[in-house]
C-alpha cells in the first residue's frame, strides 16, 4: 500500500507542478485579460487539485493519502515562492517579503482545503467499498 501511495503522491505533485507552471506562463496574458478570464483561470487552478485529491482518496482509501495534498501543495508553492524571492534584487526583497508572507498564508489555506477533499475521498471510498 505504501508504494501505491507514494506513486499517487508523485503523480499528484506532477499535476500540481504542471498547473502552477501553466498558470505562471499564462501570467502575462492573464494580467491583460478581462476579469472573467482571470476568475476562470484562478478557479481552475484551485478546483483541479481539490478534485484530484478527492478522486485519488476515493481510489486509494488510505489514510496516508490525507497528508499528501498538504505536503505537495505547500512544498511546491513554497519552492516557487522562494525561488522568485531569491531571484529579485536585494532592493526589492523587503517589498517581496510581504507578498511572500501573504502567499504562504494563502498556500496553507489552499493546502488545508485540498487535505479536506482528500479526507472526504478516503472516507467516502471506505464507506462505498466497505473497507
């Protein structure tokens, strides 16, 4: 069961990384797009990880999975944020630090919601399949 959990976690991390990369690449276009397009892109970026966490929990039905979305989302977003922070010139870092703190808070909230989705998937999967 542990190997299956690890494989699903790595797969989930790849999907999260892909979504974050695509969102980052679309950033310049989205900043010039209308409000509706920005809202749809942000919604997709938020809902895909939740739905995937739920579906994997439904499939795995393992309590280990409940930790995975939190760890994957927090580690992925922190890595992106820290690299962005370190790439900035020293003169911009103080202002960027405030944004980094806000990003950490939003990331933890997003990860907590994905964890709840994973827990719901595990609970419903265990109930449905009688595990």
